[in-house]
């Protein structure tokens, strides 16, 4: 089971990928989380990617592709993976396809979570993230049980610097120019599943699981 999750910043990729990974017993690989971990470590990769993330720009393809393909080869789940935030350019999608072909594998489904721009801006404006496990919360739609603390690990919640309004505007601009064309790429390959992401978190999750599993008419 090899799944790609597509959607604009704030569409709920991280929120839903965690649910799908747990329910289907597959690996959740999030490029943004890997970059934030590197930035926190402050190593060479971290310093390089931090500058791009702070400006709302994409990290160069060669850096992302190398990191994700290495992470995929180290995946410990025999059942497969869900990719959250990768691929984000045509070059990344083609590199992923080529790499999987070498082991006679392929992406089976690309799920696109569709959300209006107005709603994306609202979600990113109220998002809180766990400093340790990176679980996302929202101050209004999904607040933590204890203010400022993660329900899962108890660590501190913070606002991502790239959720500042001017950086959100840049990220959305970059998304529509560089990443949205991947919707057509996967549609043409007959792999696209479109989900209405503008409903409650649980409702979106149920539709997503149903679209992927045999019980709901999906393949798995
Ligand atoms: P990344 O971390 O991947 O950010 P993103 O794609 O911009 O996506 P987000 O994490 O902002 O949103 P999400 O869709 O996961 O939404 P979430 O579930 O949190 O990337 C960050 C940066 O890293 C990039 O800008 C780039 O610089 C770099 N990068 C990463 N991958 C790269 C790549 N492949 N190539 C190049 N550069 C790369 O939800 C958002 C909020 O909404 C939360 O508060 C949540 O609680 C709430 N919410 C979720 N669902 C619902 C719902 N149904 N109803 C109401 N609220 C909801």
C-alpha cells in the first residue's frame, strides 16, 4: 500500500495522514516534519532547509528527493507508507516513480484533500504544533485538552514561524504554481481520489479510509 497525500498548506494532510497510518498499519512519512527535525538539530541539512522554510519557499528538489528516497528505503513497515508533503513538484513525482519502479513497486493512490483558500488561511492562522511529536491542533476546531500541552506526549505547543500571514500567502502562491499541477499528473495516471476536506476532521478521515479500503469501495 503506497499512498501519496496531496493538498494545499493547511488542508489537513498531517492530521489525516496520522489517522490513516494508524488505522491501516502503514508508515507515515512527512517531509515537513523531517525538515523541522533537521532544523531543530541545527545540522548542515537543517541550516540549509530552515532558510527556505522561513521564506515559505520549497527546498530544492535534489535535497528533498535524496532525503525522502533514503527515508523510504529505511521504512520499517512491510505494509507500505503514506507520503505527506512529498512529492511537491513534477520532478519529485517522477523521481519517486523511477525509484519505486526499480523495486517493481508503484504509487497506488494519490488522495487530494480539497479545501478553499479562505478556509486554509483560517486553519493556518489558528494552528498549534507539538514541539516534540509535531501533532497538529487548532485553537478553535481541535484544541488540546490542557491549554498549551500536547494530548499525546504532554510537550509544549507552539506556532510554526511559517504560519505568519505573509509567509502563508507565499506558501499558497508556491503551492498553486508548483504543486497543484500534480493533481493532473495523478489524475492522468488513473490514481487520483478527491476528498472534500471542508468538513469535520473525523468525517474527512472516515471518507478517506473508505476511499482506500475494500469495505468502502477502495483497493486495499
Ligand atoms: P509542510 O510541513 O509539509 O507544510 P504544508 O504542506 O505547508 O502543510 P501544513 O503542514 O502547513 O498543513 P497540513 O496540510 O499538514 O495541515 P494540518 O493537518 O497541519 O512543509 C513545510 C515546509 O517544508 C514547506 O513550506 C517547504 O519549505 C518544506 N518542504 C516540505 N516538503 C517539501 C517538498 N516535498 N519539497 C520542497 N520543500 C518541502 O492542518 C492545519 C490546521 O487545520 C491544524 O490546526 C488542524 O488542526 C486544522 N484542521 C485539519 N483538518 C481540519 C478540518 N477538517 N476541519 C477544521 N480544522 C482542521
